[in-house]
């Protein structure tokens, strides 16, 4: 049986890592969406 503190640390660490990954993914998605929207708007403005 491992120490409870170790499991708590692992859980917190995993949660932090998951949060960071989710934040990075959502930021990347926002950038891609904004870039795509700007490109589409530029195409429409060019027509």
C-alpha cells in the first residue's frame, strides 16, 4: 500500500497536466478558427 500523499500528488499533477493540455488545445483551436475566419472574410471582401 503506497502512501496516500503520493496518490494525492499524482492526482493533482495529472489534473494540472490535463488542464494545461486542454488550455493549449483550446487556445490552438481559437487561433485556427480566428485565422480561418479572417481568411474567409478576406476572400468574401475580395469578391
